[in-house]
C-alpha cells in the first residue's frame, strides 16, 4: 500500500513509526508546500493519507466525498482512495475522545477553553460536546463563535479544563507556550495535543503547578488506529494503543534519574545501561570534563549560579536525544529550566533513599557534612516529588531498586 502523511513541517512526526508498528506497512512523510498540495491530491497516486497542519481544511475541495461526521467537524485528517474516489474522514475526533475516556477526564458539565480555531480544534470541540462538556474556542483575532486571549484571561476563573489545539510549543520551537498557566486559578486539567515533545512547556507548567495533564502522544496513536481502520477497510483493535505507545517510548524516551547525593543514582544508571544496552549519561561527569576541575572547586571559584547554568546547557544538549539513561546531580531540581529540558523527552525517576542511609562526602560542595545533608534533604524533597513522574525507593538492595525501575518504566533487557 502507498500510505503517508502530508503537511508542513513534518520533521517532528511520529506517524511513520506508529503506523509501521500497527500495520507493518511502508508509510512515507510527504512535506508539501501550499502550491504542491493540489497537484499531489489530483494525482491520486496513493492508497491513504493522514493530513496534518496546515492542510486539514485546505484538502477538502479536492475530495469527492466527506463522511457525515467529518462534514460536521469541517476538517479532514485522513483521506482514503477507494478505487480512485477520495473520501475524507476525521480520526482526530475519535483519538481525542477515546483518550479523555481512557483517563476519565471529567468533562461533563465543565467549561473547556480550547486554544486555536484550526482543523484540530474543530475535532476537539466536537469530542468535548459529545462528552457533555462546554467548549469555548480561543483565537488570536476576533472571530465568530470564538473569544480572544484577552477575554480568556478576563474570564479565566470560569474554566476548569484547558486544551491546546495550536502548534505553539511543538518541536523545534519547544520554548514557547500559548498561555501562562499561573494566570488561571480554577483549572483541574490541562491537555496539549502536541505529540513532540512528549512533554511540552505547557504540560511542564501544569506539572509544576500540580495540575493533572495529558500530552498528545496518546491521541496521536489512538487516531492512527482509527485511520488504519479506514486504510485497511477492516476493524482495528483499540487495545493496540497501549502496547504501541510502550513499544515506541521504550525505544525513544530517556530515563532521567534524580535524587539526593549518595542515593545510588550513579550505580543504578550504570547497571541499567548494562542491562538495557542504553547509553548512560552522567551529567556531573560531563560538566567536570568540560570545566577541567572538581565541581567543589568550581563552586569555590565561580559560585553555584555559574554551575547551574552549565547544568541547564548540558540538559538542553540531551533533551532531544533518545533512549538514554541520564543520571543527574543532586541539585538539578533547583533550576526549573533544567528540569523542563530533561522532561521534554524523558521519564523522570526519583531515587528516594531515607536520610539515615545517605552520607556526606567532602567532594560535595553543598553536602560536605551531615548537618548540610539533612538541610538539603528537607529542602529538596518537595522539589524531587514535584518534578518526578515515578518514585522508586532505594532502601533495600540495588537489584530490587533496578527491578522496580524497569517494571515502572517499561524498560527491557537488551537482546543478545
């Protein structure tokens, strides 16, 4: 079959990997300029297409037929070629709705701010309505049936759920966010339908504020399952979603270890690397190699702020990497920008060890004696908890700790 994804840009896309896993068919990424869109569709030299930004509405005039539900949504993200007849469908609706249901997001009766008015937004709005929610779309400019961002902020207390259906924050422009969540006082859920990075800046803000959140990767997989149903003209098992996600994240997602000095991160990361065959990154060792001196000496000469800046730069350098084990220094959680970079493509695991099992060492600039260590422990525990996705105790054997990490993260032993 000739399957693919059309849009611009596509460097961020997971689609080829997802469809390859689901149906074992070749799947191409086809970046198209606006002037190329019409001729490509008119050629009909394909069996099925997914459509992403910015063409979910632009493709409609080139299609022979729209499914009834797709007509209501007014946007197409899936095109099937049935014997030369192009049929437009929308699987974003199904993917988004199924994700909300799977996570029991309490939409019914809630006012939901939907950022954006494009094709993805239209599917999100219909899904929210189907679940009994009250969506309000937000636009950068005044449009019928939408409010502006200024109005959104003026009425922010009336919204309990916020959905980003814009491309703001998508790779490679990962340092952007459509709104500042600290301006909202009543949010119970934040959803960003962007799939790359896995944790956008918006999701990271929600994490810091303790607001439950969902990224867009699961929606992407769920809509792909629905699209493959159209492509193959047969039923697809919705139960494939979690295995597909786990398989792809197993290959690509970093495992980031945080925790107090002497909590066991270095030993655990080295053993995890041996067991899984993954590359191990010791952030402190990388920085020491760059500065040419022990970290304690650097602190004495240049201060902590200078070191934290280098720590952030090191985290940024690894934020786009895949499949690494990253062991962090104990104070990495002191800088939000560093943790944001590590969270983009990583599962953050807090190695939690009881205070009486930790010990001070002279080469630790901020924990050279037991009193300092106790103070650090009390100061940092709330930050470790806030930034972690998974908490694993390391008060028993290192083997038990590693086994728990592998179970909770889905890490697999390397194939011999």
